[in-house]
C-alpha cells in the first residue's frame, strides 16, 4: 500500500489530503488569516509556518510523516515544461527560490515541503501539471512586440483534471481524442484550449477576462500612461502590479473578491454591481469564443470550473453566449487533490 500526501498551496490557504492508494484518508483546507500572513515579507518566508501547520494536521488525523511513501504538490512557477509528473530535485528547488523571482507563487511551498520530506524519509517527491506547464504552439506565442511573447501560466492542474473527467464521464472518449476549452474561474482565471489533450493556446488572466482580483486586459496605450503616472506618484513596480494582480477586478470596482457578496448586491438592486458582474461573465465568454477559432470551431466541449463556477447566474450567462460553439459542462470547484494523488500513485506503480 502507498500512502500519499498531496498539497495545493494558495495565497491564504494550504489544501492537503492523504490517500492510501486511491482511498482518501482525510482532506483539509488550512486557512491562514491576514494577520498570520502579515508577519512574512514574502512567500518563501512562510515555509516553516506552513510546514508546521501541515504536520500538525497530519498528527491530528493520525498520520505520521514517516508512514508516507510519496509527497506530491501542485508545482510552482518553474521553467516552461510539458504537462505531467516531474520529480523534485535540488535544481528545481534552487530555481523556485531564486531571488530574482519578483512574484513567486505560493504553490512552490508545497514543492519545498515535499523536498524536505524526501530528504528526511527518502520518499517520492514530485509535482504534477505545474503552473509553469506551457505547451503553446509557436504561432500563438507571437505578438506585435517581439520583446513580449505570449506564454501559458496558471491552472493546468485543475483544467486538465476537469477536462479528463468530462471527456471520460460525459463524452465517453479519451481526453487526447477531444478538442476542449476549459475555463477555470476563481480569484484568478485562465481559459485553455486543449487540442487532442495538448494545451496549444490559452487566455491568461492578465490578457483577457477580469476576475474577482485580477484586472484582465486593458488598452496598452492607457496602461503605459497609467504606469508612468503611478511611478511619478512614487509607486514601485510591485505596487503598480498589485493594482492589476490582487486588487483589480471585482475588488477594484466593488471592494470585495467574494462573488457571493456581489450576487447579494445584485439581488438588493445595486445597478453598478449588476453591470460589473455581468461584464465579468461577458469577458469570459468572449475569451472562450476567441479560442474556438484556433481549431476552426471544432470543439467537443466547453467546461466551466473553479470556485466561481458555483455561481448559477454567471455560468448561465456564459453558457447562453457560447453554447452555439459546443455543449457546456459546469464542473464547479476543483478536482486537484484527486488528480495529484492519482499522479503519484501512477508514478509509484510504474
């Protein structure tokens, strides 16, 4: 029997689960308050704190670290790589902790914790479908500014997992036999086009739809003006970036990142909230339609997933706008923990 710890680290939460082979022993989301996070200067500084919280949760659920045979994490923002499992080694750890990484993603903490468990207990440590997964076809990378090519980053793990699930359970096909557009809708979002199982193009959350906390695409000319204005006011590049990546979207318009709060505003008759919320769905639908052109409209399914996909009004709006392209399947939430454990089990058994 294999005992597998899986970790999916977010900016204010640590999702963990333990599996014995394919049987879930327990799963838990550890929430970290703003006060707890405020004591750390950056993501990597949180390592010991996050590790201690995870180990406490393991102990509370009767799991000892030395009983583990594998630790698998959603990978950090590593160099561009294909989807799948990658073993964690010192070279990867060095890259994830490089000081020049201005905006490290919290998911790297799971990789570092898995590496420490591997060193102490000699178990498999790997990442799976890392946020650095990038299979974009060459033509999709080209922009009108050669110094700024396009790339893929974000929600590979959940979009592939939900795509595979829809292919097998709804379409009766293998994922690599399908053309599918999967939109992950959360605090950040990404819309991905999978052709025969390969993510050949996407819309990242800084180049298309806006989200509860991301500003999305804006006029490049106005963005340049905005940046120079803010620099002249004394803001740093990090502060300006945060206005788009953390404090944009619903937060900038309505002062909240919680879609449930916005829906309550809409139900209470707030006209501004209604327009902004519908605009968010509108931009997602446009991005889905744009990607359908890449495969000449030959799309087997459109999948809406992530936490915001629980919103029936938003998913209904998107489905109404893009349902002419392909059947729309709403797979709210995430299937990431199961995907991570299945990956580790496959590696252990091979």
